[in-house]
C-alpha cells in the first residue's frame, strides 16, 4: 500500500514507466546491434564462433529517453519539493497518471488508481482476476496503468491477465520467448531444465521477488504482443540450419540479458542514489524490473529485425 513517504517515489516510477510504455508504440528503434568489421548479425551467427566477436549492443537511445541524469537532479532538498518537481517533468498528454497523483493523500491516490480499472469495461476481467495486486501492491498496479494507457489494443488486457496467471499456475510458470521460465519461488519441481530455471529454485520468497516477477511478466507479454516476437522468433529459427539454430538462440538470449542488466542497474542505481528512495526497495524494484524488461523486449525486436535482413 502507498504511504505519504512513497508518493513522490512512485510518481517518479510512473514517469519512467510512462516514457518506456510510450516507446513501445513508436516504430523508432531504441537499441542497435552494431558491427565493428562490416559484417552483420546473421553472418556472425553463421561464422561458427561461440560468442559475438565483432558485434556491439548499444542501448544509449533508451538511456537518453529516460534522462537519468536529469532525474538525478530532481533530488533537491527539502524532500517536499521532490513531488511537484516530478509532476512538472512528467509527459502525460492524456492526463491519466497526473490525475492519479493529483493531491498527496495516499488513500485518494490509491482510489484514483483503482478507478482507472473499474471505469473501463475492457479491463473488468483484468481487475477481477488481478484485484489483489491492484489493491495491495501499488507498484504492480501502476505498471499496468502506464502500460495499458499507452497501448490501448482491446486484446492486450486479456493477454496480460493470462500471462500473469500462467506465472502462478502454469506447470513451468510463464515461459518467455527465449524459453526462460519465470515462476514463483519453489513452484518448479524436479531438476531445472536449463540455467534460467534455477531462478525458481534459488530465489527467496519475498515481496521484492514477486514485484519484480509480476512486472517482468506484464512487460514480457506486452513486448511480445507489440513486436509480434513469438511469431518472428519461430520464423527466424525455422530459416536457420540445425547447426546455427543453437547459436542464434543463445545470442538472442544473451543480447537481451545484456540490455536488461544495463538498464535495470542504471535505473535502480539512480533511484537508490536519491536519499528518499532508500527506505523502500520495492519502489526501485518496480522501476528496475520495468526498465530492464523493456530493454530486453526492444533488444529482441532489433535482433529479429537484423536477422531478417541477413536471412
């Protein structure tokens, strides 16, 4: 539940998530895979090398979009000045996020957030199935608001709901396009099939873990939908020889992981560097998970686009 101290923190998370969700609806690529020797991604994969030798992942456009250096400057004393400074920084043409955070009473803010879901027929199934998250974990609910307000396709709420339910009830949790299982702690049984599945065995059962997982699943499903990643990934693999398929799968996973690591750490480092954020790790986790997973999806989109050129 949101508190007085959390209000400016979550407003800043909303600012960052709103920018990233808006980027999903733009055709402009926010990552690139650059060659240092004139080759391309497809040629490198077919060359037989185990790891990329002449390819560089550049996520600078995403970092520029988030304006982390400017966000760092918002940490001005006294702390009461932070909230109005954040709202001035927020680009919210439709006014949905601004409306939610208008005023500083936590109960009113939570109420206005719930109104976003309860006032829309297309979100009734989502609010019914995920009601406990909407009422109990502000960071998860906020990630849904910033996502759904920017991407208004009527089929997306059902897809997001099913993906979150798959996380909790699927035999292997939610399976990403690059075949990583995201599941609640201890839900996986037996011996993990791959390294990614170790997450389900080794992670602690705590609030931060669930917040990161659920937000990651929301963004994973959104990115898959927006960029048609699952269909495109299947087509890419089908067009490669058996000898090159495993390399393509590993590199697809590896470039996405590099992007996620870079963006999530940059966002969380920035927020935790602002003194007022240090008392609630869930807030930084909400922003970091959203940014990191968005970076994964945008990088996967670029990877498949580059491969389509070379196939």
